[in-house]
C-alpha cells in the first residue's frame, strides 16, 4: 500500500479528474463547448503533449462483426446480471472465456499495434461496462496510469429507440476541442485514457449501452515513464485551503 492511499490523498489522475469535474460535465452539448472550451484548453494542451496515442474513433470497418462479438455480448449480459456491480455510476462485470477467445481469434494485440502504430503487449486488463438507465452517464475523467497506455473500447450493444434525438456517446476533450464518438454495435475507440479526458453523455429513455474495454501496455518502456506528467491545476478545495491559510482569522464566514 502506498503512502497516498494511507493518507487519503488523491492520486495524479484523481486530481485531474477532480479539476475536470469542477469545470466540465458531459451534460454540456457541443454548442456549449464551442463557447467555453478556451477557458480550459491551455491546461488540456499539457495533457495532449503526453498522449502516447492519438484518440481514434472507428465506425466503418469490417473488423468486429456482429457474429465475432456475439459471444462477448452474451457473456457480458450474463456477467452483468450475476456479478455486475456499480462503479462510478456505471455497471462493471468481469470478462470470461468469450473475451479471451475474442482476443485470440483477432490477434488483438497485433491488430491494436497496427491500428495505433505503437507496439503493445497482450491485453493486461479487460472489463465489461454497461449503462441501462435513462440519465446514466460518466463525467469527464482520466484513467489510472496502471490501466495501461492504450485503451480499446468496443461497443457490444447500443439500443437506441427511434424517438431518441441525441443518443449517448463516448466523448473526449483534447486541446483542439470536444469530440463525440457515437459508438454503435461493433464500432470502437482507441485512446490513451490516462492523458485524454473522456466520459459518456447521458442516456435517453429506453437506451442501453454495453461495452468491453481492453487495456494494453506498450512494448516500449520509455512510454511507461510518466515522471514528467503535468500536475493538475489546483482544485477548488486546494484554492480554498490556501486562501484560509493566508486569510486566517480574517474570514467572513462565506
Ligand atoms: O462509457 C464509455 O464510453 C467510457 C467508459 C470509461 O471511460 C471507463 O469505464 O473508464
Ligand atoms: Fe475511462
């Protein structure tokens, strides 16, 4: 156990996540981002410079067919039902043999290496993710460093009622702006979750999303080095704590 968890201090990614969640929400639409984004883009630029891969959304392809993912979809539904747990507002469940079989059949690490241009090891982690309720969402965050340098999220099922005007999407913030990736069954995103703020916009009534997330370590150890990773700007609590110290005894109680 590290000193960090013993003292309850936030980790590097948790600090950035706190800062991001104080300033952004996935509930904001594109129009909002166009007007407001410049206020945080300088900070986001610091993260961009550290991305090990550029985020990529792949919708039109013949890689993952309905047939090739159906084993995982069935496994995910069963696992979510029997072992699912809520984590950060979304459902998670462990993967099983169907996911391992998918990794083998698709030579997934080779495929991801080709698609990203960065050589990766066999997946080091995998999990099913799901959202079943209207309003369900995941606010902007960074994943922990230990989750790996490359993250692949494949959509196993996305039920969208005909009446839905604005279906839920995976969203990224980069220094260039806001990017929405409306994942449909079989489509996928590849990104560096530790340095790319990302989240999921709220589901509409009747919508349902099931995903599988695979994480990969790069073969190049140089890319594991996060010593120079930029620290998050001060969070509100930190600013307040600093203010309290400076103005001790002179507070007006507001
Ligand atoms: O729901 C998504 O599209 C993203 C999920 C995610 O970022 C996570 O589980 O950490
Ligand atoms: Fe994430």
